[in-house]
C-alpha cells in the first residue's frame, strides 16, 4: 500500500468508501466543500492506494 495526497478526482471513490464503512457524513463532506478545504490544507488529506484502488 502507498500513502499519497488526496486529489479531488479521487472524491467519488473516497466518498463511496466512506459510505461503505458507515462513516457519519455531514454537510461539509460535499465535493465542493472538500475541494475548498483541500486547496487550503492539502497536507491534511491523505489516502491509501493498493492496486490502484483507494483503501
């Protein structure tokens, strides 16, 4: 597994993973809001990649 910075084009896959894990999603989890926060603090958003999939 590789840890990389989140890119907004990964949002759908990450959001799907959040839903599968029954994470409590809130209004600030929209694509637009996540994109805004990532632009301000990209170092806070990391994802694990395993065989080209977000894990």
